[in-house]
C-alpha cells in the first residue's frame, strides 16, 4: 500500500467518523497516515462503544493506551492516547483525551477491550492517570512501595526511593556444592611415538 493510499484511507475514515459522531468529538484530522480524533472525557465510553459496535467502523482491537505529559505547555497537563485497529476494514485510529492535572482520571475501557487491563495499569504506574472502573488498578512495572510516577516530567530523577524489606529471604547458592567429573576429550589425536619416521 502506497503512502498516498494510506493517507487517502485515513482521510475517508476521518470523514466517516465526523459524519457519524460529530456531536461527540472536539476535533478530527489526519496525521502521519492515521486518522486522529480528540474527544472530551465526559461520555467517552459511549464514543468508544460506537467505535467498536458500529459495522462501518468495527474497531475490535485496542492496540495501546499511553499518555503524554505536557507540563507547563498546555492548559490540561495530560493527554491520554489510544490506538485502535479494525481488522475487518483495516482502519487505524488514534484517539486523544485531554486530562487536567488536578483530576487525572478517565473511564476504563476494560469492559470493551480486555487488552486494556495491563495497558491501563502501566499508564497509571508511569503517569499517575487513574482509570475509573478498572478492577485491579495497581502498579505493574514498579514495586508497590515506589513513590511517584517516573514518566512525569517533574519526577525527581535523582530522588531516593524508600528501602523495602526483602519479600523472600535470600537463598544460598548451592552451585558451589556441585562436583562434576573432568571433561572428557573427544576425537583425541594419537601422538606419534618419539623416533618414528616417515617412510619414503
């Protein structure tokens, strides 16, 4: 598929979404060959349900959930970004939602796409974005006692984390107790006896 046909496909998808969901979107555009839609976080679940269930859209796979920290550059500090794929129509879509710093929360999509489970946990762990309705929103990359969210731009990179006790006692390495016989050489060449010459 050529770059021109990719961009044309993204443009048609943008127009289709604008027609079907005009009242539920803030803006729509094409960027880097993808249709990009910005929506308000209010009633976001209704928007995503239509994306999945509408036969002309049919976004049956949630590829990723991540966030962007626009520290001091935008009115709303955070932006939650979703990437979706329709296997039937081979459409790709990027959905963006602005989230304020004082209430960094959006609805969980786990009831629509099970793949949201770990991705939302990772987004919470790294950025501190809460996903309302997630059944098990806890850290997935950092340990439970970790303080802060390491991908936030104001995270103190050289800050000290609290020391935590070992969850499992250290076990002695028993490899030192293993006794093995010496290695056996294979294809050993027979050495010529001293004084043995070569006959001409």
